[in-house]
């Protein structure tokens, strides 16, 4: 088996584990106990998705240090997946909010670091085989998104999207991933005096970047955009479930994961457009396109339904790719270009903290409060909820061009310059 095929299987399993529950958990958690769900409130559902933000604040850095200094990265990856799977199995047994939250949090503590560890193992394996990771890894990484989508479809088509079985599917895949990780080429610790310090691993070395006004503004908006990341992951399912009494036989109600998976398909395609858009428009306009896409993402949710307005929901799924990729990937490239080589890793860590950490936490809890505020007698005013989120995104879009002035332009190769 070639190393590329082995890595394709690795990233496929990595994201299959996540895709099995990330999009459908909100629907199961919000479903009443009479219907086999957990009966959690909007704030409680939001808090479940905030666990990923909490874990992203420090766990990738901590396990990264272990892989840098003491243990092979592929072993840390395998052990992390095994522990994460065990915690998810326990969580699947819980009906009480406090216990379910606790074990899901422990699961994310060990799952979230595996996203970076999988990259580390992949880069090392490619290098050992004389391959350029810059050109060889992106086509491999696409299979991670394929794994995410396949997991969503399996959970949906087998009728697990509103039951705890989705967590068993995820944990089962996690155990397979753990075993498979141990078979990967060795990625030993770096025997160097320059091993990362805790502050560096957590991205804290890059706090000095806040002294530059341009970077401080960029990281602030990174946090604001990060607030949008988990909203539709958490509440897309409950939103579609709300149409059960009106459109019980509609495609979106019967197969919510299949409909929502269009977002991930769009994400895969939009990645390919980023070089062109950066070259043509520059970083500032690309980020503004991302903000506009978030406005459309939420606004179209507010206008659509899974029956005669299904096309509006499909359009919302399509623009998600631009909303997610045009900021997350372009923003990462901006940080790469704006930071000194000595702190690029720390800069990327800080970018992750602001978006997937602080932003995701604030967005998850904030969106949960909004949903609960507009829920009366177990009926949510979803159009108002989505329009509030769209208004939030529109406000960011309006103030961003006045606050952020990088004076960047792309050259013929798409590189970002002053």
C-alpha cells in the first residue's frame, strides 16, 4: 500500500469520527425525551458545542508538547483517539445534562488535538518518502472532508441522526482510527533544545503581535467571525426538525444530514477557489466575501423551509463553503505572511485560539441564549433567530472595512504583500 493511500485512510477516519455526530448531535439533544431525545434547552445545546472551543484553548498545545518531547506523534494520536472514543461511549449512556456535558467535554479534550496530530504524522510520512507536503498533502486532506460527509450520510440513512447510536458510530470509528494510527510510520520526538515551551505551544508567544494595530484588529475580527462557526452545526438539525408537523414528508425533515452535508461538499470545492480570489481581490476583500457569505448563510435559513423553499436552504448550504473557507484558510495565510518566521507556529496557534477557541465558545453560548430566548412553549421562532444571526454578521461586514486596512495587494502568484 502506498504512503499516499495510507494517509488517505488516516484522514478519512480522522474526520469520519467527527462527522458522525457534529452535525446531528444538536437535533438529538434538542429532541424531547418522549421522542427519544435528551430534551436539552437552547443554552444547553450551545454549551455542548462550546466544549470544542474550550478544548481548543489549550489541549492541542499540551499534547503537542508531549509529541514534541517525549512520545512518538503517531502513538499520541492513537492514544488520544482511544481515550476520546471511551469518553464518547460513556457520554452516549448519559441522559442527565451535567453528566452528558462532562463526558462530551472530556471527549473533545482528547479529540480536538488529533486534528493537528494527524497533520503532523502526515507531513512526517510524506517527508520520509521524499514527497513535498505542500503539493502532496492537500489532495490527501480532501479525503478527510469526504470521510466527514460519508459519516453524515451513514448516520442519516440508517436512522441514527436522532439517537445516541450516532455516538457509537463515532466511537467505533475512533477505536479503528486509534489502532490504525499505531501502524503509521514513526514520528519520533524532536531531540532538540528548541522544543516548544508551553507558552509557545499555546500560542501565547504571539501575544506580542497585538502590539501591531493591524494584527490586533485582525485577531479581534477573527474572534467575532469565530462566533459563527458552530451556530448551524448546533442548531441546523433542531431547525429542520421544527418542520416535522408541517412538512413531515419533506426531504429536509426526513434526511436532515443529507441536506446539511451540502455545506461540507461546498467547503471542499471552495478551497480550490481561494488562490484565484486572493490573487484577484486580495486578503481584505476575500475576508469581506466570507462575511457576506455568513449573512447569506443565516438569512437564507430564515427565509427557507424544507418544502416549497427548499432551494433557499440549498443556497444557504452552498454559500457556507465560502463563509467558512474564505476566512479560515485565507486568514491563516495572512497570519503566515505577517508574522516573523520565529513565531509563525505561535501565530497560527493564536489564530486558532481566537477563532476555534474564544470565538467558538462565545458563539456557542450566545447562540444558545438567543435560541432559548425566542423559544416559548417548546416552539422556537426560527426566522427571528436566523435573522438576528444574519444581522450580527452584517454588522461585522459593515464595520470591518473601516477598521481593517492592511494595504495588501496580491501579486501574480497570489502572494499577499504590503
